[in-house]
């Protein structure tokens, strides 16, 4: 059972696509539509879409809740979402997913911040089937005119995205060790015993078993790992966020150390043909929203092709080398 809270901007179809996706996977208890209440062209488009979405998403006698916000006002968005999340998560005990596909940067920042203050809240986006359809072809006079106008658009006073004081606690090196072991073995383990073996420790030692149980419990509470139902063993797997974080650790551990005093060289090659259309997105169908914390984020933040042997098992020596490299990179953390 899930509650959907959707920002409504210029997009209509993508919001419907997101709702229809979640309807196929779990029952939707309620839908919120946060539209732009400003009296300007953006607000006009948002109000039209909100009106049409309200009609399209009214089913089984249930209508969406329609709430006006100023998406350029961080405080207004934060307050509106805090009130709605308090009602649904704290009062009603529901899971909430926020569709941040169609909104401003200010509103997106507010949504991310307030989401971190509640359990059972996630954020998703619905990628467009065609990207850059409004951008002229590079090398044409139309592109040069568009590029000139876009790059010279003036800004105003910077608006800070305020974050809560308590942040996600950074995992210890022992916890990193477990995350690396899991990502090296496909992201999951049939039991804690398997994890202990992968990390090079003795699973028959009661003290070792207790240590790993505590570490895994901490990783579960931090959102890196989740337990899977099992009748005999404690099966665990990385969450979507855990996969992203573990891949980042792997990247750090496998990257050559930077040489002091040596600056990286950058080369900008603009003398090439633009043969690929800017509107093509052949990989969209392979992009899944099944795990909002991982699949969407990792597909855009990490190119797994650049991380050698990310899923393959490593020898004990290779794994030890990875841990040694991480220990050097995170000197302030104790093993």
C-alpha cells in the first residue's frame, strides 16, 4: 500500500506513466497533486495539467488531493510536504513515494530534504522517452543562437538548500568491508555465515558471529542492507542505495592513487560529427523503476562499465588489497 505525491508542472503524460507503473506493482491508497499556484505561464500550464490529472486519476470513487504551492519558494514547498508527510507517514503509517519529475530545482531540493526526515518515504522520477527534443542540431545557426541565449541567461541571489543537522552516518571500515563483500558477490548473501567467510573471518567463532550480526544490524538501520524472508537463515541483500554506495567504494578502491602536484589534463574535442540524433533514447526500455533508491539513481550516477569486475568474485588477496586501499583513503575511520 502506497501514497503517491506528485509535483505537477509542464508534464502530464510522464506523471500518468509513473502512477500507472506503481498501480501495477502495489495498491495506491491516495494521490496528492501539488500544482504551481503562481499567476504566470508556468502556473497556467501547471493548473491545466493538475485539472486534467485530477480527472484521469479519479478511480474507485477516490479523487486526488490537489494542493497549490509556489515551486520557486523552498519554504512553501517544505512546509506543504512536511504537513502531508506527517499526516500520511506518522498519523496513518503509510509508505509514500514522491514524483519529482516535473518541478523546479528549489522544490526538488525541498522534497529531498523533507523526505530524509521521515521513514518509508522515497523519491522517483520518470525519464523522458526523448531527451533534448527542443535543442537545435549543433553546428547550425539555430543552435548557436539557442546556445548564446541559454548560456547568458542571468541569475538572481543564490538560494541555499537548507539541510537537517543530523546526516547519514558514514559507515565504518568494518561496515565498508561487508558492503564490498556483498557487491563482489552479486549484492546478496544466503546467510551471515557467507558474509563472514567472504570477509576472511571464521564463522564458527561466536565472538566473530556476534560482531558481524551487530554490524549488519547497523547497516540495515542505515538503509544499506535489507533482510529477505527466510525460514532457516538470515538472508540479506544490498538495498538500491547500498548498491550505489558499494559501487562508489569499489571505484575508490580500484582507482589509481593521485600523484601529488600533478594536475589532470582535460581535452575538449568539438570537431566531430553529430551523427546521433539528440532525441534518441534507446536504453529507456531497459531502465526500470523497480527500486527507487537504486535503479534510477545508479543508472545515472555510475557507469558500471568503468568499474572493473564489479560483480565478479575476487581472490582473498585482491579483496584484502581493496580493503587496504580503502583504509588509506578513509584514514579518519578506525578498522
